[in-house]
C-alpha cells in the first residue's frame, strides 16, 4: 500500500503515510494529491474526505514521456464515498467503481471523461444525497428531482433537464432557509456544498 494511514493519536494533526509498494510515492501539494508506482496490476482506492467533487488524472509514463493518459473529472463525492479501480493493462481501459456509502457495494461504474455523461454524474449525486445526514423526507424530494433530471437527459430533452437542475438548486436554497421547519432543513454547510456540486454538472 501507498498513501495516507490513520494517525493513532487522536490529538495529533500530523498526517501519516505509508509506502509498502516498492518504487512508489505519495505526496500532497495544496488540495492536490499525487501518487505513482511502477507496479502492475495495481488496485487504487480513493476515500472521500468531504462533500464536493473530485477529478482524477492518470498517466502512464516511460521515463519522462507520457505514453497514455486518461481523466475522470467533476465526480460528486462525500466523506462516505469510496472509489476503486484496477490498473492491469495500461490506463485506457480503466473503470472507476464508486461506492457512495462505503458499504462495500459499487453503486455506479464510470469510464473516463470521453465516455461518461451527465446521466452518470446525476446517478452518483442521487446516491450521495441518499447517504447524507438530512432527514428522509428532504432526501426523497431531492432524489426524485435528480432522477427526473436524469430521465430527461436519457430522453435527450436537455432544456428540460437543465430546467430541472435549476429547480433542484432552488429547492436546496429554500430547504436551507429559516422558513423551512427545522426537522426538514438542510444545513447551511451541506447546502453550500451541494450547490457547488450542482454548478459543476454540465448538461449539453
């Protein structure tokens, strides 16, 4: 393994790393994380840290030359999310398996940027909303709206899908306001992060 490991001291802010794979590396620079190795096959496990989106660039190198590359971008994620992929024959056939609630079961599989769509992202978002702490009534309303937008994408009714996306944003804003009963309310923090995710979804 190579990457972050849990610090056994709960009072320490230090982040600990391990590097059990020969010729591997892992480091962080700002919000970006970098990992590499010269070993195949390799299983990569990504664990969410917060509600938001993540992008993943994968490059196959020969010396300093890039042989091939692939990219996943603007994938919704929460602290409950685990994503896994296996690299065994280059980087072009990778599938990213996303487990939105870390129950060990993949909720959706996504291929690289040229192959996945707003429909895939909306599917991931619905599962992430299902795993959040807001009450079940509010979750149900949001999930139904997200699934309706997804159906419009599947029918290629893109204007309708975009209108529904705007409607979802409006619901998030209203349900995070003081006029919504406290038991149905979305926290300000979750609402702001959901709105940022929704702003990254491009239906075209």
